[in-house]
C-alpha cells in the first residue's frame, strides 16, 4: 500500500477539521509508509502542510498546536534542516511558549529545534543558534526584571514567559553539551556586545558547568574563557561576579585535568581575580567610590553596579581561594606575597588606564588573605616544589579524575576537613543589605580593584568572607528528587550577638515592610511626578512611599533568591562530584575486596604448592640418595669389570706368550723329529 501526498494531506485536514481533539493514531501508519518510500519530503507535501497550518489549524487551540507538532515530528526523518528552521517562528517557537502543552509534545518540539543544530552540513544552523541566544537574552524574562512589573502581567503571561525561558535554556544547554565550540562563539559575541545580558549568559554557563568534562576543552580554547576572565577583573556587578566565579570554580578541576597547559597561561588573570575578590568591599555611603577606567583600545563595555544596597562581598571568596590554593599553591602564595611583582613577572598587562602598582593595594591584599591562609592546611607542594616547577609539571593531575581533584582542593579548607563526614561546604553568609533607592537587583555594587589609599576599615570596608561569619550549608537532595527549599544556614557561634541581632533586625524590617505593603488596603498608585504627603511627627525624616519600599524589598529578596540558587547549583555540582568520588572509592573498595579474596586464594594455593614442593623435595632427596648409591655401585662394578678385563688381558698375553713358546718348542720338536726320521731313514737304507 502506497501513501500519496494527496491522501496524507486529506487525512491530516480531516483530523484537524473534526470537532473532537485531533488524534494522530490513524495518521502515523500513512506517514510511516510515506517515509519508507521517500528519502526526502516532497515540495508538494511541504507546501501542503504549510497551507494546512495557516488555513485549517485553530491557532488558539492548544490541542491543535500540539497535534501539528506531532505531525511534523512524525515527518522528522524526511524533513530537511532548512525546512525545520522555516517552521521555527511559525510553530515551534509558539509551542515552546505554551505552558499547557504536555511534556511529550514539548520534548518533540525541542528535538525538532535541535536537529538542525546537530546537522554539520546545514549552513543556517549557526544562524538558528544565534537566534536562540538572542531570544534567550532579549525575549526571555530576565532574572533582574522588576518583580513589581512582573506582577502586573496576568498569570497566563507569566506562565508563558517562564516556560519559554526554561525551554530556551534547555535547548541551549543541550546544544552546548553537543556543540560547545559553536555555542561558545555565539555566547562570546553576546557577552561582549550587551553588558545587560551577562547575568543571563552567566546563568546559562553555570548550567553548562554542571557537566565540566564535556565543555572544559572547548571552553578553555574559546574566546569566551578570556572574555569571562576579563569580565571578572573589571565588571562591578556583584551578582554577575558571583555567578560567573561559581561557574569558573566548577570548571577549574576539569580544566586542570584536561587542559593544564592552557590553564597555566591564564594563571595571572585567575590570581588577579583572587586579589580582587579577597579585597571586595562596600562603597562608602554618601561617597563616590573610585573606579579605575578600562583602556579605550580594549573596547570593553563595562557592567556598572546599579544596586548599591546589595553591594556585599561575594560569597564565593573562600571557595575560590580554596580551589586556587589547591591547584596552584606555590604560585598563589607567591602572588599574595607580592602581587605587582608577580603580575609583571608573568607579563600580565593592566587593563586599566593605570598600572598594577597603582590599581592594587598590596598591603590590603596581604591583610585580607591572612584569615584565608589561616583557615587552610599547608599544601605539601609548598615544601616539595616551587612556583616554576609547579607550572612546569603538567602531569600532576594526569592520573586523577575531576572528583578527586575537587575533593583534594576542598579538604585543604580546615572547616571542610572537620566536616568531611557530613559532606558540607562552608559559605560566608552576608548580612542582609540595607535598603536604598535602587530597585533593580541585577547589578550589585562594589568598586573594582581598589585604589591605594582607600581605608580598609570603618564603614567603607567589609571584612573578607573567609574571616567573617562562616556557616555550613548541607548538600541539597538530588535534582531528580522532590524539590525542597535550601537549608537555612546556621549562624557561626563565634559571631557577636550584637552583630547578629543587627542583621536580623534589618532583615525583619524588610520583611515587615513588604508584608505591610502587600496586605495593605488597595489605594491608587502614585503617578510619576506625584509626591506622597505622609503625616510624620515633627523632627523626623519623611519615609519613602510604601510601594517603593515594597518594590525595593522584593528586588533585594529577588537578588538573594538568585544568589541562593547559584549556591544551590554549586552544591548540586559538588554533590555530583562527591557521588562520583564515593562511587570511585566504592569501586576501589570492591576491587580491593576482590583483590583481597584473590590474595587469600593465592595464599591458600601457595601453602598447597609449598607442601607439594616440600614433598617433592623429599622425594627428590630420596631419589638422589638412591641415584648416588646406584652410581657408587655402578662405579664399583665398573672398577671390578675393569680389573677383570685387565686380568683377563694379562692372562691372554701370558697365554699368547706361552703359545709362542709352545709353538717354538713344537717347531723344534718337529725339526728334531724330522731330522731323526731322516737319520733313521738313512740308517735303514744303509
């Protein structure tokens, strides 16, 4: 039975015209027959499907959209990549934005979008990849979108945007794990061109970093790696910095194992980032913090801070120091001892208009790094090696896996070494930021590398996270399990009660203000330009409008949720590494048990063989003794035979001599007898 184009289009049209929801049960046999008879989709059928979609499909009906995705998915074996790309805007994009579609249909739509990206012969694949990145950056909802503006949308719009963002992120992650080189090229272009997109791109990179072995080599060889390191050295957003540095921490063990030579070349930039993060501090209130300008010839669009109240030190200070100290202990100590000399020795030029001796405050770096150094054990390489030999030895991690390298690094931290049985990691939990007049949570403030002469104490500085209140956050459950909120950090008992009470009061104040605003009776919103006229007691400062305070509080909480998600992603990544490490240790234990059983078996066999050998040696000794006796008897017998032979030979010689004598006597006798006979005969004759 052959399936013609007309028959297929007729059946598809009848399926969608019917009043009941379309079912593809009767269509699939026809489509399978068509696929078996044709290698490519005929232009007539392709045009017919397009006309049918625009004329006969109810675009407001979710079941119709899902069913048509199923039809297109059924033809996937004969669809060209160019044809699938042409369906992206009209059908697939809409399906990926629809929250009411079932999971199987969404999965089919994703597979259709990914098919052209996996086709190396398709010239438009890179254009589609670029389009997906642009949609993820520009069209999908951003993490820094105002919560108040988001709440103005209806529930359906919010659900659509959430599903759209999730599906786009899944597509880019799948593409990145399969074609990382091509995706990193597009991410690098977007990262440089649009500073506001860096938060979204760092979140995407954070997800890709969860599979470090798949992306480590393409990442270190791409320009995105250099761009990310440059951003970490000059951009001023704490939120972007936290997520980007977390991604870098997740990739460092894999880079050390897979590409140590390339990682060595980026060591000055990595240590410059370390010098920046250990000295990260708050800008003074009421003062304009100094920020070094980037060189114009670098053409870098700097991401400035727009949310001063969130200008706290990144939580990843201790983690980043732990991994850098674990991977490069000698060079890390050399950098902390003399940062400017180290950077000049490695020819790492300053990207600012001033040189490193102006940009870096060596005394501040040394002061802030001391608590971190005291919180870590001495690395053996500090005694057994030096900075040059450390870089020259590229085989340090050759026989190790990523989980082992990460475990060795984290166990250098005294806190992790003490709590290794519970698989926990120490984090610095920053105080709740004070409120300010900036509601956008995307960029949180800090100065870049701090100028010499700025005070490192008082209200204008923040103690490094490694030396302040540390708390342990236990590892979260597996992603496959039920979703649970992250565990609340336990405060450090060594922290002062007064400080803890102050932080709690600030957080409580934000919560109370938010609750009061959200539960207050409805009142008309203030228009732009209107000024509220609150009733305030004499001699007090007029408070800000409650809706502004609520918006700011929501923005603060929104940013904190983002940071906690970032920490959760790292904890999940670390948990996966721990599982891999435990699995390897379990495998080693199984191998050890197997080897022990084999050793015991060999020991038993050895004892048996030893007993057999002893018996064989005894038998051999007996045989040797018997052989020795036989040999001696044989020697004696041979001697006797030789004596007899000698005697017989002598007798024979004597007999021969006697025979000669007798023969002589016989001859003489015969001669005498002959003479006598002759004499007798003569006598007779006479």
